[in-house]
C-alpha cells in the first residue's frame, strides 16, 4: 500500500510542474500587454518603467517564470496587478466562497445523482428509468448558465422567493440568509454533476446486478436490502472516481455560473482576472485550483483500494 | 456597478470613470468639482475643496489654489494645504513614506504636467506646471482626491488597512468593504457641503459585470439602481413600473482611422464618404433609442462643438460621389480592415453595430472586413498606435472614447511626432494647423475663451474628418420606482447624494 501511495505521489510532481509551465506560458503568449490594463497613458516613461520593474515585467520571460516558481514554492503567489493586493488575499476568500457553494452543490448532486441513478438502475427500461435517463441527459446537455438565468427569472424575479445574485451580507455566523443566497447557484452548479453521476450510477448498478455473485446472493435467499448493499459496495469505486472529478470541477468554480450570480468565488475571480489581464492573479488562481484538482484525484486514488481491495494488487 | 470588483478605495480609484463615479466622489473630494445638478446642459467646473484658483499673470506655469476652511476628514482631522502636499507626494515622490504605487498609477494621467508644489500657508497651495497648461483644472483639479494622513498614520502607515477603513472628506464614509462583493457607505453627518448631504442613510455598491444579472437584481428588488441597462431589457424594466434614465454625456462610439499613406483613409474624400455613409438615425433606433447620432466628437450643444462646416450625417449619394472622385465605387469598392472588440468599456453593442455599418458601407462602395479581439487586446492596440506591428494592415479601430477632458478628447488627438502622447492620436493624424489650434487651447486660461478655442479645434478636426463618428451612448440606468431625485447629468460622473427612497 505504501508503495502505491508513493508511486502516485511521485506522479503528482511532474504534473504540477507541467501545469505551472503551461499556465505561465499560455498566459504570456496571449495577445495584449499584461500591463496595459493598468498603465497610465499619460504617465511619464520613468513612472511606467518603474511600475514594470516593480512587478518584474522588465525581465525576460524565463527569468520571470523561475522567479515566480521560486516565490510560489515559498508560499508567495505574487501580487495582483489591478488591486495591488497579495494574490493569496484575493484567492483565499474566493476559495472559501466557492468551497461553500461546491459543498452545497456536491450534496445536491450526490443525493440526487446517486438516488436517481440507483432508482434507474433498479428499474431498467421501465418508465422511471426512461424518465430519469432523459432528465439526466437534459441536465448534462443544457447550458447551466442558461438554467441559472431561468431559475433567477422564476424564483427571484417572478416569485421573489430567493435573491437573484450575490452573497449574503457578511455576518458573524453562517445562517439561513447565507443558505438562501446559495440555493439558486448551487442548484445550477449541481445540474451537470447530477446528470453525470446519475447516468454513471445507473450504468454501474446495471452492470453489477448482472454479475454472478448477485445471482448467488439471490439464490442463497439473502434479503433484498442486503443484496442492495452489496450492489452499492461493488458500484462505489467507479462512482467514487466520477464524484472526485465532479467535486474538482465544482471547487474549481464555474466562471459562467459565478458570473451570472455575481458569486464572489474562484470562477468569478478568474473571469475578473482574465478581463483585466491580471496575470499574477490568473497564474496563482489557476495553479492553486489545478493543484487542488490533482490532490483530490490523488485522494480518490487512495480511497479506491479501500473500497475495492483488488486494486491494491496493481 | 458594471465593474467586477469594488474599485480601489484608498483615494485614487481603479475602474476608470466608474470607479471615480462611485468611490472617489463618494468618499473623497477634489479641489475642483463638476456641477452635476443639471441634466439639460453639459456639466461645468465649480469649486470643490478649493474655493478659488488663479494663474500668475506673469508666470503662467504658476497656479494658486485657495482652500476651503472648516473641511474635515472623516477621522476629524482638518483638511489643509499640507494635506494636499502630502497627497501629491503620495502620488509622485517614490521616496516618501506614503508613496503608493497603486494610487500613483491611477493618478499618473492627472499629475503628468505638474512640476512642483508647495503649501504657501495652511490654506493656500501653489502648483507649478512644466509648461503652460490651461487645462490643469481638468487634470489635477477634478481628478486628484485627498486621503487623510492622520488615518494613514493611525493604521500603521499601511495602505492595505487604509483601504478597509479609509478617511476622506466626501459625503459618505466607507463602513464595510468586501472585495468583489460589496462596499457599504453611510452618510457623513459632518459633510462640509450641506447642499450635497446624502438624502439617504446608506449606499451599498454591488459589482455585477453581467448585464442580465443587473437586470434581474433590479427587477427582483434586490437593488434600487443599475448602470448600463442592455437595450432589450428596457421594455421589461419600464413594464415593471420602473424608470429608465438616459442622457447624453461626453462619450463617442467612433472609428479611429489610420492616416498613414498606406491606408485608404489617408484620403480625406474616403474619410468623409465613410462619415456620410452611416445611417445613424436607424442605428440609434436599432439600439432602442439608447444612442444619439454623432456629428463630431461632442454633441452640438456642447461648448466645444464650435461651427464645423462639414456636416456629419447620412447622405449616401454624397458618399458615393466622393468615393467616385477617389476612384472607387460599388463595383470597385475600397477595402478597409477594422479591428473591434466583442465587448468592453463604453463599447455598447459592438458586433451588431459594426454589422449594421458594414451594410451601410457596402451600399456606397466600402468593403469593411472586421477583426474581433478582446477588449484588453484592443486597448493594447490603441496604445501601440497604428504604426506598431500588431496593427499591421489595420485601417481603423472601433474604440469607444471619453471626451470629458480637453487633452484626452481633442488635444491629444492632434499632437504628433515628438509631441504625440502615447496611446492618443492612434492613426497619426499630422497637421500643423491642428497642432497650432491645440496649443492655443493649452495656452488659454480663461474658461469661456478656452471653450471657444476648443470649439475652433473641434471644428477643424471635424472638417478634416479625422475620425468616423457614429453615435453617442445615452448611458441608460434603471431605477426602482421608489428611487426619486436622481438627476442624470451630462457627465461620466453623477451625483448620487440627491437620491431619495420613497416607499
């Protein structure tokens, strides 16, 4: 098991290095000067040079990259160009906001996705299965920002039940008001993962139920409830892998959903950074999100052998 | 707000005019102010923290500002000439402890002509310019804002902390700042200008870059006022019993054209033909009436309009005639390439507008191809100037512009060669008479006479068809039915203190 963990840990390092390199290169190759957004047109050459120098943009790109990488390794993600605040100060509250939304979204997609998937898997080719499969396909196919706009039009504008946008005013404790603001964006975010999880669970359940051991359990007269638990246990490694990827997507934040709901999370932050060419903020945010994604998948990889001991052999 | 983040709150806001409109003018004051009380005429300059000012009759580089007495920062400390000097140091002296590169950057455009400054006494400031500059009031005057030195000291000389607990002299105090989420401002009960004491207790600023989100927030009652309503939302907002406020302001949606010999626009006949080919009235209707046809950089009621002899309007026959004289026609169209952005500050609805104009041009014999880039890339191209490699083969850029200030709007569009200001006069228009007229504006210190000279310059630039002028934005704002008292001035800035909530 230790060898399994170490091997996967070693895989992570080149992936993260590659992410940092690709992220830095692509951003710097994009058209438009990163300083244009903030550079005063009438400012003296001296001032403009001084500003460029102070952000390190006067150095050749390889030098900029290695300086950035060294700073990142020491925990410094740099300084946002637009707001002149440390990238961490920008990123930390955005991560918290997105994480709150992601947890809510994951809860919805897990409950709905697994529940619907199991139901569909157990009612294969019946009306319930067809209805759930169709709903899941629609959920995956419809642009979720469009669904967000529809939800806003119904529940905020027409019915006035929920806020149309934003996050609740800061308060000392997390309360009902915070939840009210999260309902519509969380449902919107959960739409795609719910569809994917439901379809995966359905397919896995159908597959597992065909296995001989399930027939054997039936033949041995085991109650349906116990057989159901066996099916769930055998289906869980596949489902876990899918959930891990979907959770990564949710924590990464959705640029479109967070922008539609003006939710100040990482997706919104990225959109802002892209629009203003705030390269340090973009680089820092992408790197942290990519690292999170890689680590999450690492944890999923670690968890899978516990659910399916056969994997320890590989 | 249409911005995606709360503008910098320390004194010199980020976010261009919108940052200045919502933050600078709420928490802070400048020495000179805009008269934003009227909607029926372009705004003029009025005293702010300075009660009066003058230029030395012998040494025209020397300005004297006499400050208002009895003004206090939010922290209770008095505002004096020494605070003006402290704030100027904050923006220009890299070795001063209060120097802030962020504010210096945001204010650099306004401090560029300042050579030196000093406090003559507690309420008198002298500012010396590098060259005679009759437009200084539009720069240092209205655009430099004053933060409290005492608050900065109290907060450990830390601008990051100051951003959350700023202290200015303005009508509002910032009581809560949550980046990308909200800024909460409350009325400053000790505000020195009793005429502009806020008529509401609290103003909460919410960033919402997405237009649909702003509309939904307004219609659901979550906010009381939104900026930049999209044209298709106007009927819905009106149907909900809400008000849509519009007015012209110093904004122009033009094509900045290349005057390089390699461009077809180096021929004035083609520039004029393009100006005459656009059906602006129908374009404005197409935009739901949220635009007004342009006849130049500024609207005809503006004091800088002057009396141009070239009438910018829709006359396709005249356009065809001019193109014919230049050797082009419908069967032999002049080919031009225009770079535009899909969105951006003040860009209105660039794609459908450009496609509309593309049809107009085709009708007279101009074949316009469009290249779309994102807003910051377009900004980079404008700043680089037409001669830069990244603008190779481009004959014009579609770039919405502010004509709020004389140098930005008019004077900067004429200077060339060594005098050219980076990013201005994108197309390298080079004309000795225009330069002479521009210099005369800078050399004029009487406000009315300066307006007249700017009118002369404007007339000349229109007669030379230096750009292709299309429309002025009407800056639509949506207001909930209980929002009263808002007057939409013909300005990039607005006075929100007059707003009353009557539920």
